[in-house]
C-alpha cells in the first residue's frame, strides 16, 4: 500500500534534492520553535523570513533551514542553552 505524502513534503524533498539550501515546511519550522502552523505563519510575516514559494498556491511556501538555525542560535545565546538541546536534534 502506498504511503500518503503531503504535497508540501513532496515539494520539500524535490527542492532539497536539487538545491544546496535546505528547506523546511511551515509546520516543521513551527514545531522546532514550539509554534503551531498558524502561529509560525504570523512569525514569518513579523520577522520577514525568506519564503520559497510553491507554484501550486500563493499561500504555500517553504522556509530556509539556515534562517531558522540562526533564530535558534540567537535564542540559545539569550538563554545560555546549547543547540544540542534544540527540538531539531530530537
């Protein structure tokens, strides 16, 4: 039986296979910051993160993992935590 794969995840796999930049879906990025998908979308707008558009819809996009890592590094600097404690590494 074929496993269901979300459209965003399919696009992410294709993008990561053909690009040097690693991307995350909005849901994955939100999970790493402890935010819901809707809250992550607001966070993206507020902090003007780079959105990689998905041609199928105006409202769908992927996010650069490097920008998210930078946000996490800044957060860890503020709280004296190590990146190894990140949700990304679980």
